[in-house]
């Protein structure tokens, strides 16, 4: 997911004490429908109950469109023909084929490590994970910074074929990208870590193994100043997610918005 300018906050960040900031939750979801995954991320940002790190998977190959993308630019019919789904994200950037990947989201107040704006916070997240993913992969993983990646294709509608300076690269190809959205002093990041190459974008990087979630959680906690403890969705959050899915992410009118 390619980082793009985020919406302006609707209110000033509320004060959060160090004790409050230390309370954080880890959620690990099994494979879910694309619309459900997007609705659950949106529910985190709308309810703002507790700083949360979420890892999740996809029940079917899912093409996610960036919020501002035109659906006609992507092979929606081909993805559906192989049993896949199509959704539109609430974040910008270009399309992603979610299949063999680990997806994360982080929703928390814009304080501490997240107080410097989306780009600075994303840099902190990616720098922390770069070191850990390099350890797990046994290869160099780093932010792109200047220049281009070998996986970049001029004019491509796919996110992982159009890198930006904060994206993570392995062997000169894009491995992980994130996007952000802000609301009422909180920020939601979500991003994709490729484990195996999807058939739609075979030239991108892939970790090539199942990631160590405990290690990724630990480095994220250190970078963000949180102690993430395993938790559960609240009934209110799930009810909110169901309503969001029905109104937005599970609705063709939203998916085919443009």
C-alpha cells in the first residue's frame, strides 16, 4: 500500500498519559473476506477503544483498489474468474492482490512515536520491521529512500510495481508497503508483507516463509512504546464492523465508486 497524503484531523489530539499509552492490544484474525477485513480496520479507527496491532489474512485472493483508483484500470473480471474478490480500501495508493501475504494494521493515538505525522510514523514502523524481517529472511531488507526498485513498472496500476521512498525492499524489489488514514487524533496504518509472489505481480519481492509474529509484535511495541498483549474484539467493535461492511466495503456501489 503506497503512502499518500492523509485527511486532515477533525480534532486536536487528546492528551494521553503514559499509563494509558502503555495499554495496547494484539489481535490475530484468521482468513476473512476482503470486505470484512477492511470493515474491521475501519471499525478500529471509528471506535478508537484501545491502541491495537492487528495481523490478518484473506480467505480468497482479493484485489483491493486504492480509494481514488478507477476500477477499469485493473483486471477485476480475471481475479473473480479465478475465485477471487474485489474491494475498495478507505486509504489511497494503488491496487494490491492480497493472497500469499501477512497484512497488518496499527490503530493508535497520534502521540509519542506517532506524533510526528504519517510519514515520520511510517518511517519508524518500517525501520523497526526492516531489521527484524532481514533477520527472518536472512537477506538485506531496507527502506527504498532514493531511486527506484527493480520491481517498478512505469504506469502500473499495481502498488507493488510503483514504489515510494518509505517502502521496504528486499533484493531491490518491493516487499512491504503501508498506507495511513487519520481521524479525531488517531491514525490507522495498514500494510502488506508479501510471503509468496502473486500471479498478477510476479516480479515483486517475497519473504518466502511464514513470519515470526511474536518477533514482529515485539519490535513494533519497542518502536511505538507499547506493550501489546493478546486480546479480543469487543462486541461493540464487531457490531460496528458489520454495519460498516454492509454500508461500504461489501457494497458494489462503493467498490465501483469510480
